[in-house]
């Protein structure tokens, strides 16, 4: 394997894979945080928090969408 190939494999294994894993599970669990806010009513004071959670959820969906379908994953 070339030096570039080793570097790509190393960076995927130690950087991208953990980021995907954490992002995936955050995207699964974030609705548990913001759905109660909606259930109790979206007050003006909570709107920035709710909006921030939605943006974070979108980001985690984007970053974690490939979890389980990537490099060297058997299944």
C-alpha cells in the first residue's frame, strides 16, 4: 500500500469513523431533547435553543449518515 493509502486509511479510522459514530447517535437522540420543548410549547425564550438544536440535528444527520456503511465494515 502506498504512503498516501496508509494515510487515508489512518485518517478515516481515527478521525472520520469516530465523528460518524458520534454524529449518528446524536442524530438519533437529539429528538428526545427538542420534542419535549415542542410538547410544552415553544416560548420566545426557548426559540433560540430549539433552533440551535434543529441546526445541530441537521449537522449530525449530515455527518453521521454513512455510519455502518463505510470502510472495512463487515455486516
